[in-house]
C-alpha cells in the first residue's frame, strides 16, 4: 500500500507505497423520506442516490461524525503528505457511523453481489484506458459490512475478477465476526487528488496509479489486487511518514480499539486463508491497513 501517490502521470497526487491518501468527503445526493429532503454538495462525477426511511434515521449521537471532518486541508510537506499532527481527541477512539451512500440492507444477514463494473460506477472510479487492467478484468462487488454504529450497511468495491468470490468470502467472515468498518465504497479520481485532510477512513480496493519512484510499475491497487481496511485505525507508518496524517493515536498498537487489525485477528485470518499478504508484516515500514494478492 502507499500513501498519497502519483496517479497515472498526475503530479498533484501523493504516494508512498501501497495505501491510498484521499479526501474523506464524498458527495452523493441523499434524499430522506420523512420530514425533510436534503441534497449534499454536487459532485463532479456520478454518485449514488440514497433513500432513508424514518426508521433508518434513528441513531445514537455517540456515532455522529464531527462536522469538521474532511474539511480542513493540511499543509503539504516535501514528501507530498500533509503536515503530520496529533490526533484530535474525538478521533482517538474513532467510532463513527458511515455517511449515507448505498441503500441500507433490509436484513441483518450478509448479502453480496458480484457483477461486471457498471458504466456509472466506472465513470465515478479512477479507471482510465491507461490502467493495467481493462474493465472486463474487474468485478463490482456490493457487500454488507458491520458499522461502528452497531448496524449493517451496504458497501461497494472494485476488485480483480479472479479474486472476487474470495474477497466476498473474506468479508462475509469479517461481517459475521462483527468487525466494524467505517465506510466501504469506490473512490473517485477527484477525491484522490483533493488536498489532504489527514482523517480519511474509507475501506477500498481498486485505484489506478503507479508505484512511487517507478514510472513503469503499477501498484497492486491499480490491478484490483489490494485492499485497504479502516486506514485511520490501521495507518501506514515509516519514520516521519504517516498516513492518514492525523492517525498518530493509532500508532500505539498496545491500546486495542475496535477497527484495528492484528496478527492474529478475524481480518488477518480471513485474508491469510486467501493467501493474501498483510502490510503489517513488511520490513522497514508498517502498513496495517493493507492486504494484497501478490505481496505489493
């Protein structure tokens, strides 16, 4: 995995190794059925429309997202990451509900779909003709995930089609074990290139980009062969490099909090069963969020 990386040949993006750095502010249109109808800030790319009924609006305020989240850009440093800062108190034990994205599942049972990548999803993803895999080599997944708010939610992911069924199986195991995930969705190129805020926490897989310092080498994410899980809870760390940049509190792995990945743990075991490699075992750096099919 890496951090804020150069996407294709766009110098504005940042990278470090395997995990992705991006703005945590999606812009789907959200319609609420009950008393009010709210529309989020328009997005430059197509976005899902989510309809919530009155029951789904009920929530526990302890899981509410801070209003400032994703809105305060960090000063970019020479390493192309944002300025590293202490973790805000409200994020030291981060347990936030996801933002509305896809329709909520109608059952507590794990549900999933595997399909070709729909045109509208491809358009709002980072896929481009220059990518090392064609859209026909990728699969679009929807899967139930368990939120920090103790509720099931529907997430989405693009992965290499050869691993689609195994990935769904791993996330079913993770769901049944009630391991919490904050958000799971496809992220756009525009989000990746936006100014760093250091607080993103989106579980994702495909992102078309090259490895830093290797102009001809593609990242495993660009092939749909790598997945990042709860980046804020499981940051990338190498010397002074930290991503997400506000995740300092999660460098203390002796303080076990929900959403963190260890060896062994239900997440680690699920991906080990698939034969995937964990970035938490890399020499010279820690990439606790990252799992990959080919070790990169």
